C-alpha cells in the first residue's frame, strides 16, 4: 500500500515541525513548507535523514502569488493542515492596537490560511482531511479574561471562515478540523506555557488521524474534546 501524504503549512520549527516529525514517524510521507528560502531549519535536517519521505517546499502564506506555483509542484494529498500564525503585544487593549499590527495578525492568522486552503483543497482526497491550527483563545464562549484581543479575534475569525468553507462542502466526505492544542512552549507560546511540544503533538496527531473518514467540521482540543464556539 502507498503511504498517505500530508502537507503541513508552516513547518520550519515549533509545532509545525513537530507535526511533520510525528506524521513521518507514523509512516506518512510529509511535505512541509518554510517561509525563508535561504536559511536551514529543523525541517531541512529532518528531510535530510528521511530517505525522501519528508520534503521541503517554500511558501510565505501572506504572498498569494506563491500559491499557484506551489499547487503545480504538489501531488495528491490525504491531509492538508495549515499551522502558520503570529501574534502581537498581548497586553494591548483592542482600542489601542496600531492598525498595522491588527492587519498583520488578522491577515496572517485568518485570511492567509483560508487562501491556502481554498487554493490547494482540490489536491486533497475526497475522503481526506483539511485542518488549521486554531486556539482555545478563539472561543468566544470561553473568553472570560480578555487580553490577547487581536490574537483571540483572529482565531475566532479563522473559525468562522473555516465553518463557512466546510458548509460549502457539506456534501463531501472530507473531515475538517480546527485544532486548539493548548498553551505550548514555543516561540509564539513563550517559555511560560505549561505544556511541551513533545507531550502535546502526539495527542494532536491522534486527534487528526481519528477524524479521517468522518465528514464534517469539528473544533477540538488535543484530547479530542469539543471546544465551544
């Protein structure tokens, strides 16, 4: 049998790189994207020792013109997962956020992931999975503390856009996943986060693989529990 293939967008380091490594370790072929065309990353190191089962592609998700050439270079996929994201100064109340910061976070976290999904979704098998890295902070219901307001808003927007996308594909057999992995120690999550990549990503991959063959959209945490919208 041919090994399944996943594309992880935003995989140079952190959660994205860990997703690639975990899927590779479970027998998948994996394509990971990096934004920088010159610097070597942990993903490149993994690709070098993967025997050709991990490959590296270039994509800046905020450059839509790069999507069509990437599409042409890719083959059929069983999973498409967009991990790329950013944040701003988490302590700034929304009314004081500079417009440029607001636009950067909203475009990177909400608009660009959906552009990637819309551009590449025809490569995904009819019964495959399309997902994106959301956050528990994208839950409107669970927001009882405020702060990180632009980041929260961008993930809530991503959730809404993904829900619209899934609704347009309601007759398909595809699985759609918005993943809320928890607060993890990464460059984005900072060293204050309580959970490590090593203890989190295997659980995330368990959830993603469990959704294959189950049509419809789910907003889930790393344990497979539903997160309230």
